[in-house]
C-alpha cells in the first residue's frame, strides 16, 4: 500500500473524561487530569486519544446533550485548558480526536429555546416539529432509544418535537441547510484550534423519513426486550439522504491539513456499515466496526465475522476493530479475565485500526452500582434489563489509594474495590500482567510492519483455535488464539514464538506447539 496515514498505523484510546483523572477534588475527571496522564499514554504506546464530549451540557445524558458546540463545560475546565491539553498532546506526538454530537442538542441550547417559542420563530425548522396525530397523541409510532415515544408535546404551541433519545435531547433537522451550515461551522471551530479529527455520534440516525411514516412492527420483539426494539428502524435510521451529510462533514475535515480523521458511530449490519465509507471513499474514513462487541466468543464465529467484514470492505477502505466503549459492557466482564488477554491479542493483531477503551489495558471489569448510586438515565428509565451504562464508566484505577489515584474526593461513580489490587501502578510493574501484555502487543504492532499494515490471510477456525496470518513482503506472522478452556496442539510449521498472552515464552523455535487454555501466540514463520 501507499505510505500509511497515522490513523491507519496508529492505536486510538478512548478517554471518558468524567472517569479518567480528577484534579480539583469534585469526584469528576477533567481536562487538566487528562493532561497530567499524557505521559502514561505515551508509555503505553498510544497514538491518539479520543475524548467523549467535553462541551457545555446540562448532563442529562452526561455530555451527549450539548448546549454550546463551541466551548468547554466548566465541569471539565476551560477553552484555555483544552488548548493546553491539545498543545501538550501534540508536543508528545499524540493526536487528539473529539466527540461530536450532530443528531441532537440539549433542550437548553439557545437554538431550541428559540425554536420552541412559536411556530413562526426563525429557528422553528431547525428541529423536527409535527402537529398531533389524529387522536391528539404523538404524530406516529417512532420510539425513543431510551424507551417510550420519540415525540414530546410542547406546551407553548401544542406541537410535538422529535427526540430519538431523551426528551431533553431534541433532534436537529438536518434537512434544513441552515442547520447543516451551523454544524459545519462548529466543526471548523475545533479544527481551527487544531484537533486531529472527530468521532461522530450516532451518525446513522441523522436523517428521518420526510413523510413521517410509521415504522414496521418487529415480529421478533418479546417482553423484556428494550422497548425501542418493538419496531424496526426503517424510517428513523440509515436513510439514503444521510450519505450526503456524511460526505459534507468529510469535505469540511479534508479542507484542513494534517490528515485529519472522521470516525463514525454506526450500529448496522456489515453490508450497511460499509456504505458509510462513502462513494469513492469520501465518507467516514473509519465507520466504527462493533461486531466483536456482541459476538459469541468462539473461534468459528470470530473467523466468520473477520472474513465477511474483510470481503465487504470497498476497494481501498481501511478496516477497524473495537472491543468496548462507554456504551457497552467491558470485554473482561463479557469473556472473563483469561480470554480478555486473548481478546487483546486479537484486537492488536487484526488488520486495521484498533480502538482501546480506557482501563481495558488493566482488565477493568464492569463495576457494581447500587440502585441509589445509579446515574445513567438508560438504567433509570428501563431498570434491570441490562441497558445501564454506569458499570463500564467507573473511574480509572491508577493505584491502591482510597480514591484509586483518580480523585481525593467522592467519585461520581463508585470505584471497584478490586482497584486496591488491580491498578496501573501495580500492573505496570508486574511482568505477567495484562497491562504488560498490552504494552508488549502495542510495541510489537508498532515495530512490525506485517502487523501494522500487512495483509490479512488464511483466517480459519480449527476447533477452539482461531488462526490467521499477517504478511508484508517476505515477513509472515502467524497468530494462534485458543478461545477454549482446554489445551490444543497446533502444527504451524517452522516458526519462532514472538509473544504469548501468558508472557512466559518468546524467541522459542517451534514446529508444533501446544496452546494452553486461553493462550494466544504471535509467531514468525521460517
């Protein structure tokens, strides 16, 4: 391939700012805290950090309800703090990616405050308003992703506004050219400051049906499933017109130097996901590939996912892989601590750009949140069915101190008691820890061309063992991952072990090898 861009060779690390590092004792992380941990990210081997939203917000959905696109919420600091963070990151060779929330604003955003004043307000059409339905209720059957109708009646005019998420998050009308122009200007505000790209929130839902037709009933829905899933999102997601918006965002980003990147949050089947690369690859450079998050954890399933994804990619498109994020249960809780090591090796040896969620490098698990300490509206609205996201957002475990090195105050979410044993300070000194494994894998990926940009070949499942090759020029690496709980003997041919997830054998020549339960190996052929 041509000389790879930084976001093709690099590793992205997601920082959830509320939970990364608190410096003022209020129990909530802040920008100064992130700045103070940049050297840690350099040591780990990170290339870019992605920050979940930092813009001003009433925090109904913890930053995903923005009231000002061009500032920083005082909870996190100031614009000057952000500028210092960005400069400090760049001085260390790190890139910085911001979360951008284009589908909706806060109900307290000045645009919506104006929009709801009257039907004749100049900003009325900046949001999606409809008169009541024939029965006086909501205009149609569209549902919020948090449960209940996606329509909220506004007392001022008696009309309903659309909110695909919380009622405090009214949807913008992206069919309005003035909205598009204002949002592109918001992108430019941050690009002018020097950010290296954006992760676009819920990119696939920006456009809704202009005829406001009812969504069809989902015949597979059953009691106990998320309420939103009662209907199929035929008219409220992945509409054809969204591609023009994606291309427009990309055009704005491409107008700036430095190979800046556009990442899209898109939860769609792979055949639809890859459409977001855009015509002639003028869409998102990295439409997030979340398939590993909900996959059954066995070799045959993962092999099938990898093969089908690679086959579906448009010519020239660059793949990417994700194991977790702020909305999904942590990988160590999903597959267990042993297989979390296998997952790390999978993530960091597949072809494409990996994104690592903060704390996964120390094997953080979902925290236990007592009912009285629940923060997430998803859990409050539909309790007890697994939609709550607080468990995967607990504070970073830096050391064994009472506040885990995260805060000297009361943390906004409880810190897992295991932090006294499982933390960065302890694990970074332990030659057998999952932190040390991540560090070694990241270094191997960075230093080995076949791993960072090489071709992916021979993806196969042999019982519980997933195997594939990475090839660049004369260099051929073989990855063997035992996703089962029994030993498996494999005959890779003449090869040298470069790294084991057990971290206890390297530079060992083999012709046949027995993989221990939950062991992964990277071998160099020949």
